[in-house]
């Protein structure tokens, strides 16, 4: 957009996938490309916002005019997002945060032992950053946005997730083998806590990003500008 409607605002965007290490050379990761989060950061900057981009794993170049904070694990992402959110008007969690991490990190590389089966990998839950941000807003009126990639019952699961997480907006998209991951395009429905639903037709991730900011803008607290 040519309009600097986010001027004077600080927005925090998380993007990319987290990596949860098993040992110094191995990790559990996911297929997130980071493209949607980077598009959100770039469009917010183009609309005049000061942008902090907390970036998990991605191959993408830093967007111009954006403050990039690189992170590895979900717990590192949590620390960086909470720190940046302290003075933010809006936080958009586009990162693919690992729900689970290996219970044990082995400081030396795990080795195969002749004649013995490998140890099973035990997982523990990671903190839910979106739920935490929504429950303990760093500022009154801070707008919190989440993403939900669903493979089935997309809308029903999305509505339930919006309520469970407690965020203001949830961008729900259907994922599958050939949908969303790594692609430059996306199709989504943006669910709002007030019950409104905004369908976003299949198109560039920048267009979806602009629609997110269009919905965030009017929800921003006036007293923080
Ligand atoms: O629960 P699920 O992973 O489907 O939720 C997706 C949304 O929650 C995304 O916005 C993601 O960034 C966020 N999330 C989070 N912390 C987690 C898992 C997901 O903030 N541990």
C-alpha cells in the first residue's frame, strides 16, 4: 500500500521454522519457508511501521528496513518475541513453532552401537507462545495475530483454535502436499474474535499480508501512537 497507515507503530512478526536439537548435529525441523512471515514484515515496513522480525530457519534475505532477530529453537523464539513485544502495538505469529522438542539434548553426537537398536526419541511440549502473548498482553489493546495450517475441517478447527489461543485474529489456511509450504502463493480465511470472517482468495503472500494489516490497523489502540 502507498499509505503509511502503520507509521508510528511497532509491530513484531515471527517467521520461519524452529529447529529443536537432538545432539550437536541433528534437529527436528519443519517445512516452513518463512515466506508468509517475511511478506508480513516487508508489507508492514512499506506501510510505515517499525518492524522487528524474529526469524527461525529460512533461506530468505533480510527484508529492507526491518530489524531481524535470528533464533533457533522455540524457546529462543519465545524469549525474542516476548522481549520485542514489550513495546509493540501488534504481534503476528507466522512462525512454524515446533509444538514438541526432544526431552533430552545429548551434548555428544549420538552414535550407532553394533547389535543394538537406537534409543527412542522422547518428546516434551514447547511453550505455546501465541497463547501466552494473548493471555498476558504486554500493553492494553495490543493486537495479537496467529496462523493455523490445517489439513482437514479447516474452518471448524480454525474457530476452535482462535478461541483456545485467545488471539484477536487467526489466519487459517489449508495445507497439504502441494499447498502453502514453500509456495509464493497462499489462500486463507482470516477469523476474528468478534466473529467476522474475511476470505482471502488464492494469490501472492504479499496480498494476504496486506489484508492482515488492513484488519489489524483499525484494531490498534489509539492511545499508543
Ligand atoms: O497450535 P498450532 O501450532 O497449530 O498453532 C499455530 C499458531 O500458534 C501459529 O501462530 C504459531 O506461530 C503459534 N504457536 C506458538 N507456540 C507454539 C506453537 C504454535 O506460538 N508452541
